[in-house]
C-alpha cells in the first residue's frame, strides 16, 4: 500500500470541443480551447512551479511563480491565467524565468519560518517542494527584516489550526471557501505587506461563519492550515479510497493512514459525487470509530433490568438463535423480524433481509427508510415506475431553476448544497418551499427568487396550487405530455387542478402562502428553462407524504422537466445508504429491485437461489411491529445499525413495543437508546472496518474499503451470517464481493455490477445489458413504467390540528454538525457547534409566553413532553416552532405522534400540535429516562482471572 | 392490533383512492391493503368490521377482502 498521489494540473479542465495545438518546451500538445498554459504543460508531463494555483480553483495569478516565456510575446506571463493559442511556443524553464522564480521564492522564504524538520507539513509541503523546484539555495535578505514570524496560531477550531506565521497569503483558502464551499467566511485583510488571512470579522475560526468543511485546509500549500490529527500523528504513509458513511451524498474520501490509524480523511478529487469537496462530518467527524464508548464484546442479559454480561461471540450468537427459535416455536414463524440499516453496506442490508426471508421464513423486514423516504418509493413508483431520483448530482450544473422543497441542503447535504450554490451564483434561479427560512433563502451571493413559507402540513395544497397556475395559464409542455404520458390520466389531472378551489387565492388562507408569490414561483418553474426539483423529508414525513411526492412528479411531467440534464425530481436521501437499503429489498413487501413479494416469477428467482420457499405475503412495517408486539404477536427483533427508540416517532409507543418483546437484539457500535430495551448486544463495525458498497442519492454505487480490521472481530455481514447459520440456514460467503455477485445475478437493475467494475469506477443503476454504462439520468426516452402517470392529489388536512391546548405547530429537522440521532457525531468534537437540541420560536410567540432567548421551556404535545432551551428567532414563522432530534437527553420524538403517511406509514414528524411554556429545567420524564438509561447500561464486571 | 387504529389507516387510504377518477376505488383500496398490510393486520381489521367506523368505499373494499 502506498499514498495515492493525485495530479494537480494547476487550473481547471475545460470542456470546449474545439481543440488547440501548441508547443511546450518543444513538445506538441493538443488541449481544449480555453485551457491554461499551466494545465496544458502538466498534461504534457511538464510541471511548472506554482503556489497560488490548484486545479480545484479558478486561476488567480498572484504568486508569480508560474511565469513562462512565449515566443513572439513580450514579458513573462503567468501560465495559470494565460490561455493556450494555436501554434503558441512556450518555454517553461528558460534562464530568465528560472531567475525570476528564484527571486520571488527568496522573498517568500525571507518571511517564512525555517523549521521544516519540525513542521507538520514536512514531507507534504508545496512551498518546500516549490523551493526545491526553483533551486533556491540562499535567501539574500535574511530574516531579520519586517516579518510575520511571530504571528499567532488560531487553534480555536477543534479539527485544524491556523498558524499565521506560515501563511504566504496565496488566497487559496479564501478562494476555496468562496468557490468550492460558497460560505465566504474568509478574506484577505489589510493591504500589501500587512495583508493577512482573516476569518469572519477578524475573529477566531470557531466563532466565525466558517462551517469547517475543510476546503481551506485542503487548499493550503503550507502548514498554515493543518489538521490537528496530522500535527499529532505525523504525515500518513498510505491511503485507501473509500466512501463516507454520513449523508446520502456519498462523498469519496482517501483514508490517509499511518499503520492502522486514520491520520485524516481527505476528499478524493476523482469522487464522482463530491469532486474533491467535503463537509465537517465526513472530513473531520470520524473519531467516533475509536471512541471509548464503543462496545467491542458481545453481551447478553435475561431481563432488561439486569446488567449486561460480556460473553463470547459463539455464546451470544447461540443465544440469539435459541431465543428466536423458541419464540417461533411458541408464537409462529411470523413472530420475529429484522430492521436493516441504512448506515450499513448494500451487502450487509441484503443479508439481513435474506435472513428474514430465507432463515426466519417471513417478510418481517423493514428499514429506517420507513420513517424517511418510503413515500418516495410509493410516489415515484406510481408515477414514473421506480423509486429513485432521476438525475446525477452533476445535472445541477445545467439547471436554470432550482426548486428546494422541504429540504435544508446546507445542513443535511452540505457538499451537494455547495454545488447548488455555485450554480445559483452563476445565475440559476431558486425557489424555496419551506416553513422555515432556511439558509439557502438568503446566503452570501445567493438569494431565493421566491420563498413560499407554507404552513406545516399543507404541501399537497401548495403543489396542487402550483399545478393550477401552470394548467390555467397554459404553461404545460404539451409535446412532452402527448409523447411521454398517459393522456387520459393527464386530462383528469388537468381538470382537477384547474378547479377554482385550487387557485393560489382560494388556498392562501389554508397554506399561508401569498397568492402572488405562489403564482410567480409557478411561472418561473414552468418557463424559466431547465427546472430541477430537490426535496427532502419536509415532503415525505407527513400524513400525505406519498401524495406530495406524486404531486411533485406531476409538476415535472406537466412542464417536461424530466429525462435530460438539468431537470428532474430528486429526493435528497438522509442517510448514507438509504437508497441502497431500499434497493436491497429491505421493505416488507418488496424483494430486491422493488419487486413485490406476491409475484410468483420474482419469488421463484430467489427460491431457486436461496433454496427455500418464500412467503408471498407482505410483512410488518416498523410501526406495525410495535403494535404487533404490544398485541403479543411479535416478540423478537434483530436491529442492525439503527436507533429506533430515538429516531422513531412517539417514543412512549416505541418503548412500550420494545418492552413487550422477549428478545431484542441490537447490533451497533454503541449502547444506543434502543439497547436500553435489548437482551442481546452484538458489537458492530464502522465503515472503516469492512468492505462493501453504499448507494447514494443519485443511485451511484460506491466502493467502501476496509482500512483497518474490525475492532470487535467481525464485520457486520459476518455477524448476520453467524446468526443465520445458527438458525439453521447456511450462509457461507467469504467476501462481500460474493454477496454482490448474488445481488447482480438476481436483480435486473444490478445485473452489470461487479466489484471488478466498481473498483475501476462507480456506476449508477440501472446497470445492465440495456444500460451497460449505468444510468446517470433516468427516464430519458421513456419512463421506467412506459408512459408517465399523472395522479390526482386531493388535499386532505392532517388530523393533527392546533387548538387551545396545543396552539403551535412543531416541525423537526437537522443541524449541519450533527447526523441523525447523533450516535456518531455526538462522540466527536462536532458537539462544540451543537451541544444540545434547541427550540426555535418566533419572537411574537416567545413574547406572548414570557420566553427569552436561552430560557428553558417545556414542549408538550398530546404524545408527551420534554424540556429544552429556546432560541428566539424570525427564522420560523409565527405559530411554528422547530427543533432537532440529535440528543437523547431531549428525545424530541417523545413529542411527535403516531400519525403517518396514508400509503406507507411514514410518520408525520413534521407536524405536531404543541404548547410551549417557560420551565426551570429538564422534565420529570427526562429525569426518569436518564435513570432508566443509566440503569440499562450497566455492565457486569468481568470475573478476575 | 387496535381495530380503531386499523380503521383510521384504512380510511386514510380510502380518501386517496376515492379521488382517483381513472381507478376503481374499491379495487384499489382492496389491492393496497393486500399489498402493504401484513396478514395479521388484515385479519384483525376484517374481524372487527362490524365495530369500526369506515367510509363507505372502504367498507366496500373490506367486504370484498372478506369474501373467500
């Protein structure tokens, strides 16, 4: 194993089709028009010294290190900012430019510490390398003149230092923050010799607007911006490309290692989802993998009130199998089930659903997508024919109008948000449909053309009203509809949405959206060029979540915004492998590839492959499992890599369901909240400890590569195999590639997927004979179902209504620095940005209740109550409050109710009627839960040897 | 499972399909319950048909499912 070296071409690649041939140091080279001399030279294998240039940023031309001579032209232009021209003859190493470069380098080094041997960048310093390339041998000016050698170090950020004494003010960090991340948190303060890099208003990085994405650290050519982990551990000695285990963007990273220790995670430039960018979670928040809270030994206990007892793997697995068999013998084969993990690999997820179907003999398998994007599966399946986003992420670069509905990409999908913001800075228009004024509504150099601040729970009314404007103002793409869609269904739909009761004016009092804003947004989407819709859980987590997804699909079909670059309908998936867990047959009604279990032909494929008869009846969905447990017909559950107690709605109901089960098996990294009710704990493995694949929100199948041995001795797929074998159903895979081979054999959309292929490059499904190169864009010539199907979307108000007892509406979401239930990110330094869940409340609502910023408040609904501190802000509208669900001490889901989507039972997290009142600290329930939790986590001391 | 909760869920499903002009609402509701509800849910639902409040179209779908 060695370090993966990525070539830095100095400037960005050009996509022009017209080619230009020039000569560099006597070597002919042909490149696209617009290419810089620097890049053309590098492509010819000739590296021109540089400091301020790097190929992830626009050319800048400030360091004067890349000077060249061009025959017939005066002077020595910078090669990074000078484009090639036909017949140009360039000299990169003439005596003149060598002398000039050496002189410039002398000036740099005269104001740079000469501590290379003890510098954290030693061995990986572009300044050091460049000094070597220009042949610097002495510095005539010495170091006794005016300098910055005593400039202080800002160590406020938990992940990197800013050592100003080493800064050469090349502006790469400033430009990375602007061009790549789009936050504009950094600037060059002062002029001339007094120039220096400043964060925010010349404040510490930690308190500035910096979002710690790491782009500046990556761009820095010296040790000025350096990871604290490198300062502590030294430079890495080998690296392995893998895929981030946080959100659904699926960023590729180089895990840079020293032995079996991760030194740092560096975004991989060739990663097709992230193109070398990262966020604070993937880049820095991997310390949970070695956190002391990790449980590395299997444990069992007879009752959940007993302390845990550490046992061998054999004993734990044997206990699981024995209990599950006992329960099935007593209560029937349908009395046990599984929950697959959207944090685990495709191969692991496939095995868990196979365990349920082949070893347990039922379809009681579900996944966390139940509580996030199951309506996407139903809605896009019904309208387009399959459950997946239609575009690749690159498509956003061709979008003219971007519609963000019920999503907060800068927090939930930050790397994609940066690309979105870049496109918006280039001139694309933005429509935000969200009850909150999310950051995208107004952020540096980006301002939404329309923000529709709808009342929570009125998505369908708003979508249908948008359609009303498009139909009644004759903004339909008639050719697209005629050629690509079912015309009868379209006619029914068009007549429905055209009814006056769906006009923006008629619905204004329902939705809270001013009619003129809604009309403007509809016209912009329909007529503004390529219209691309991106949506999140603000769409799906409603009693009409599936209906809203179909309403979105209707809009895209009606305006012809499907089937080409720059358009489409794109669900932003929450967890890293939500798409994959759905693809792999995690749902209780579908085998892998979204094929219903009642299909004889489909079942026969798996019956042949697995050698057992399969049930043709759907199994229990997660909320139904709890109901069935309370009723006594569901008594055993294997949960891999999910914390359903903290993440699922109506905590009281979930805990009651779990408490009613006789054998709960939690397979996880930590003793999570669900484990409070578990009888067996099986230690899990992090993404760093196993091979496999994740599928991101653009259907891209990315390789996950093991960079260290599993700390608990087994990768998760091995643990599932052990359970299956102990249950009497043999599974004997020796590597996840064999599992993927089985997936490809049995699932048509994965038929062309192999590890050999994925090892060369990622691919987007469908990948098969019909789509041998994968499918960056779906539904190009026809929909997956043939003709697109319009669905009538009658608005049915939720039954969760405000009233005198609960007059406010609570909606929930996520923070940038935390991930899902926080099990991983709470065990990293990310807690400095989000140490607790807070309740956002409008100043008017706060004033009415005597609540001041920072006060403790009691948040109550008909389901339960909790206490947390308030943030008084106009980010939420009057009548609406908002919080996150990252911290178990708050347990926001003790508030949410059991209302759910009509089609899928996806919970209605986004609408809960609540009351907020001043409080003097945590509630009695929180105190009781804390006691229960501490008691449930006791581990019996191992006997002395 | 609670018959009232199952009735509530079934009525939710009914309210979607009743508005679909191009579909046979009764058949679609019955199909949805068959495709997405675990057999024990259907069994409990059908066992309490006489006790629960159902929208007319949902009751028709349920009666269709109850037939052997």
